[in-house]
């Protein structure tokens, strides 16, 4: 595919890719000072300018996801964000008004969001990709460059740690 | 889905199997086999039960559609357009100039020389170019020798 066609196709796909990536990044960045909207704008611009490096060996979504994640990690480093995580105000985890959710469910969802946000980046990123974004292990492997066995092992550790955090928070497991 | 061999699994393999079970990738026979193996590792058995009873996290951030934002998408597309117009100017002024800088300088030199030699006044006129650039100074050496001879005679 020539570069002009590639650019046109990329521009057509932004509207389709944006909502899914926005949800995933909202989950990934929850409790941080990085805004998902700002990060996504930067991500798509960066992806567009480096479109020539996209060879189509991986999916377009996973390729853009890895750009977004790398930009976020750069931002975390800049802001030394990980040290500030515990100071994140509770309002960051509040849910928008959704009438279909009962009050108990809302509270539980907020606690679950907070629990994920307390995981270290290495584990949080895998949990978000797997459970919230619904990626397969081969897709997560494309994003992170880590082999599937290691990813599964990380996911085990993440689930174990998450269970511990939820226990501390007093959330009843199912 | 991963098949089991009959050798007992090590801890790392068991952890991966527990994760497979939590992902819903094991059938009942595989789950039974895993639980049997876990009897030899009580701590992993505890992890297995804890992990299997974790709440479902898939829906806690709502549906994808609720994250649609046409305004932001429009802004991104607009920024891309701006970038495109900037980059075309950029290409023209930097890349092309750089690429053809030598050719352009040679061409300018050639045109200037051609213009100079095509002007008859400049070629055959009273003032050659050297005289325009370096003004003619009369040599004073002869006068100096003359005065020196007079002084010796005196």
C-alpha cells in the first residue's frame, strides 16, 4: 500500500479506534494526573507521523495502543507520577451518572477501579489490556513485546495482588 | 486451551494453569486435574480459590460507545491537516533546498557570469573589473631613488 493510501485509511479509522482506546486509556490512567483525552490526541498525531514504520505485522489497534502506552510511561517518568499515586483524590474514580447502576454496584465499581489503579504499572497494564480492553495474550504480546508465558505469569501475579488489595478495601469477593 | 502432560507440574506451570482457569480457558476435566495437582501446594490452592472468586472486571468501565467523542476526533483530524500543510512547506524549504542547494548555487554563479560576459560595456569599456575593485596607486619607488641619489651627490 502506498503512503498516501495508508494515510487516508488511517484517518478513516481514527473515529473507529478512538472510543475503544479511550476506554482502555481511561482505565490505565485512572488515578494519575495524565489526561486520557490529551494523551490520545498526542498518540494519534504521533502514529500518523510515524505511519511509515507500521508494516502491518501487528494489528493497527495494538500498534497505536503501544504508542499510547509508551507516551503514558514517558509522562509518568516526567512527573515522577508513581510517587504521587497515593495522593490521588477520590473524585478521579467517580462514575458518570448511569441510571442503570444501583448504588451498591456503583460503590463496588469505584472500589474495583481504585484497586486496579493501585497496581504497579507492569501489572496494571496487563490487567487493563486483558480484562477491560479484552485483548488476547498474542495481542498483549504485540503491545508489550513480552512473550505469552511471561504475560500469563504476570496476570497471575496481578490477580493475586488485586485480590489482596480488595481484601484490604473490604470488598466482598464473589 | 493448553493440554496437560502426565508429569507433575512445577509451581510456575501451576500458576499459569490457575491463570488459564481464571480466564475460562480450561474445561471441567482440566480443572479437576489442576485441583488435584494443587493439593500438593496448599499456598497455590489458596491463591487459586482467591483468584477464582475475584469479581468480573470487564464491565467496570462501561461500554465502548460511551467513550465516543466526535469533537476530539475532529480536533485530531484538524491537527493532522495542519501538520500536513506544515510538513509540505517543511519539505519544500528544508529537504528540497538541501537536496538541490549545490545545483542552485552553481546555477546562480553560471547565470551571473553569463550576464557579466554578455555586457559589452563591462568587457571592452575603459574600466576593467580589476580597476573597479582595486584602485590604481602610482608607485613611489622611483621618486625615492631619485631623492636618495641627490642626497649622495650632495
